[in-house]
């Protein structure tokens, strides 16, 4: 597509995305009017507590929401201007893996335990690329080497369980980028790894992003990981984006009480290893969201208006958006 050479080019532009789960307990608004924008070669961090809709957002973009009970009910998912939400399943299968790839927290959920690494990597390449077996093998070796797997030729004949968690994740990354996708969705890819390995994997993803100009949608519940990886950040709460800004503005002056409280859950150097502070209370059930603001019951700044009126996402400063009636006061009142 012509726009790919342009550095300001949006690789992903999600607008008004709604995904619902139709359950016996009611309709869960797992993704509600979500808008996301990611530039080519940049990382957009999507952060929020467990159950706020991060993975369902990712699955919606991939068109992999389990149906039933789930369904995308409205919105556009523009990948280089092409709306994935309106594509046929056949066309979507060509795009998955080839143009948009995804890596998960547990590599073993995507790696098949009964086939060798080589078998899976070579097959994944050949599904999309018209290559001979030996050409695909060469590409697989090259990719394993690039992601830092020692003795790649030997590794091809290994089974997944013969690799460490960090190496399995490297294999998943090799598989994901071997077809040179324009968008990589990484859903908590380092959460299951220890801190040292986590840092190595984050560094690797960052190098690959630059080298191949891949846009990365990086999903995490960890603000410290956001600080290390993201150019821009979208904060999600109860199915909605409640704040979005570039990473510096967000850390310098958060404009939503929820974001401000998420910062307190970052372990400091001194407190590392001790229990993290978590935000009091729980996310309301997505089948029964309150009138007014979804965060009202847990919010230290909540006033009458927050119970009555649902706050919309609005611009507070250049490119910095917040869905809080008291966005302008957060900095002063929550020091
Ligand atoms: N298969 C399903 N059936 C019914 N509801 C679902 C299903 N999958 C997800 N949901 C709903 O969507 C909500 C969001 O789930 P999601 O997996 O996106 O959370 P998350 O932000 O990724 O959390 P975590 O940090 O724990 O991975 C859930 O709280 C649940 O209400
Ligand atoms: Mg998740």
C-alpha cells in the first residue's frame, strides 16, 4: 500500500469498536466504543487491570472472538486503511499471520507439543509463503538466529518442552515476524517470565520493531513495562479507553484518577519483591455497568456528577485525552 513509506502513517486505526458477550447473566460490554491509533514502527501500550477487556480488544482486531457467545457489534478496524471488521473469514485467514501476527503470555498455548519446533516454524511459513521446504527451512534458521536462539539448527529438531520459557517465547516471536507482518499484537508476552528474561525479551521486541518497522500493540497490566516499551499509551477500564497520551505526558501528568492509582502499583526499587499495592475494590461486572462513570465506586475524586453523567473521552491538552469529569484537577488533588 502506498502509505507504508510514510513515517506518520497509521498502521492500525480502530474506531468505535464494540464487542459484546451474550451470556445467561446478561450482555457483557467487554469492549465499548474503543478507539486506538498506532503508527508504523511504534509501540502502543494497552494497560489496565485484569478483566478490563485488553485481550478481547486484541482478539477483536484479529477477528478471533469466540462466537458464540461473543460478537463484534460495531466499529472499524483499519489496517493500513483496510477495514478488517468487514472482511470475509477467508480473506481474514490470509491476513492473520501474514499481515498481523500475535504472541501470547503462554507460548505453550500456541506451540503444539507433539511437533518439533522446525516442523511448526517451517509449516507456519509455508502456509503463507510460496517457498520450497528447504527455502522455508533456511528462513526458519535465519529467524531463530535473529531472535537469539543458540544452535538454531539443533533447535529445529527439538520439541517445545525441551526449551525454557524464555526460549519458547523467542520461537513464538521468530514465528510471528518471519512473514514480516506490519502489526504485531503482544498480549502480556513477558508476564510468565522472570525479570531478567523479561528484560531480554522486551529488548528483542524493541530491536525487531525498529529493524522491520513493525507497529506493536503491547498489552500489559504492568505500568513499569509500559514505561520501558511504549511510545503511546491507552489506559483501559471496564471495556473503555479512559485515558490516552504519549508515554511522557501520561507519566508526567496523568489526567485520570484510575491511571494515577495504577502508578502506585509499580514496585519501587526499594519495595521490589514486596507485595504490590493494588487499587481498592473491583471492576464492576461488565453485564451490569452503573449509570454515570464506570470508576465512580472506586474513585477518590468521585462527586455527584460522576454518578449521574457518563464522562466521554475529551482532549485535555494536545493529544492527551481523558474520560473524567475532573481530569483538570487530578494532578493537584492526587499528588
Ligand atoms: N468467552 C467469554 N465469554 C463470556 N465473557 C467473556 C469471555 N471472554 C471474555 N469475556 C468478558 O470480557 C471481559 C474482558 O476479558 P479480557 O480477557 O479481555 O480481560 P483482560 O483485560 O485481558 O484481563 P487479563 O489481564 O486477566 O488478561 C471479561 O471480564 C469477561 O466479562
Ligand atoms: Mg488478557
